[in-house]
C-alpha cells in the first residue's frame, strides 16, 4: 500500500516559508521545495520526486528529518563538501583560464587549483572537470611576438573612415580581402575518423614541389571569389592578381585589404591599376583577414593524400573551392557576421 503524506501543520509551514525566503544554497532549496510541496498536500510522493529531481524514497527521508527536528534538521548535512567538487567561483576561474589558453596539460590545472584555490584533486577528477566546463585540447594559433594588439584594434575602429575615404568619387565600390596560400606535394597529415584501438596510416613521400594560390574574397555585395595559381610570389604576380581583380568590373572601385608582405604593393605605388585602392592590414595580424580560412578548407581537402604532380593537386584544390566560386552565400558564411560586416555596412557606399 502506498505511503501517504501527512499534514504538517501551520507552525511547520511557517518555518518552511521563513527558510525559503532566506538565501539558500541549491541543495538546501531543493529540500525545502520538497517539504513545501508536501505541505500543499496536492501531489503524491512520486509526483513530488519527479518535480524536485530526487528519488521517491528521498522525499520520505527529507520528511522524516523535518519531522524529527524541523528546518535545522532538514538542512543538516552529515558530511563535508566532496573534495572533488568545484565551487561556482572556481569553475568560473577555470573557464576564464581555459579561454586564455593557460594550460598545456591537466597537471598544470591540478597545480593551479592547488596553488591559487587550495583545492587538491586527482588527475582523473581534473579530466572530469575539464570536460564538464567545455575544455578541449586545441592547437593554438601562432601570434608573432611583434604583434601590436592596439594597432589591430585601431584598424577595426577606423575601417569605416578609411573605406569612406577610398570611396570618394566612386559610383560603385567593391571590397576585397586577399592573401596567398602555399601548397606543396609534401602531404598534409591531419586527423581522420577511425575505430578505437586501430592505428590508421596515411601515405607519405618527401616531395619538395610547390606553388601559390592567390585568393581574394569579396566582403560585401555579391561575395565573389578571385583565384590565381602562380609558381612563386613576387610583385609581378601580385600585380597580375590585382589586375585580375580590377578587370572583374572595370567601372567599379576595388578596395583591397591584404597584409604587408614584401612582395605586396604599397598603397601609393604608381603601377597599380587606376581602380584599385589598397588598404593594408596591421603587421602580424592574420586573424583580421577572413581569407585565411580558405587555407583550412584546402588542407582539409588535400590532407592524407599523395598527388603525382602539382596539376593534380591544383585540380583538387579547385574542386574543393568550387561551391565558393559559384555560390556567394558560402563566401558570406565564411566571412561571418562579425566586425567586418559591422564596419563595412557603416563605411562603404552601396
């Protein structure tokens, strides 16, 4: 026969209401919630258990404690906090440290918790919490020691002003970001899906032949793509690629953003096509250039494969980039809706 829930009485209910009105930790509020639902006498023990997220028998354990000694007995814990638990402040600190890429190994997290938070944990517990807060092993992006973060931020803030300046007198403006990608016959080795416990192999051969892919993405408008293969990089090839961009719509003004590599032109160089305006990115700031993401797409397509020659490798690259050449919305997705779109929409005439 199912156990019935008793009437608690007005005095007991008053004690529960007073305790509920006070600031309580999550575990204590759950116990109070169970007893308040019992006091309402509208639900059975099974329904209360489901709402509170506890076992049915736990409902009667809480009830027995409350009947024995009221709220103090209900909220008495017979053990100290488990050493494997992290408080909210500690979790927040761990998340922030992970956001900064502070740790290389779980042992470093273990030492940091011990030193800064007086928390001793076994390594298996550290791995549990790393996963719990969303930590994953990642390859960090290299950042040049000479990078000036302030100049990178200044470029973002002044981009609308620069775009407006370079757009004066133009009926139509097209905005591009460009760069070069070096591809080689030496295979790119990347992770692949496999069965647990099975070591997979990727073909490899030492071949030192390479070429360069000049790539430009239109940031706004039709989101077009311009590509050019070359055997090397120098100002002649840079000029050829800028001329290709210029010829894509001779009547438009083309504002082209790129890095300050030695083989790139200075904005005032007289050899530039008349409808090309260069807007150099800050030094050592490749993360500002969305076209960099093309490199990852290409590596994903050609990794773990051997190619007999550069022609076959270039064909594979073109096949991977086909959907971006044919569909502007794919380019728009690649660029994203971050600061580029925000600044462009406030600085380029349509």
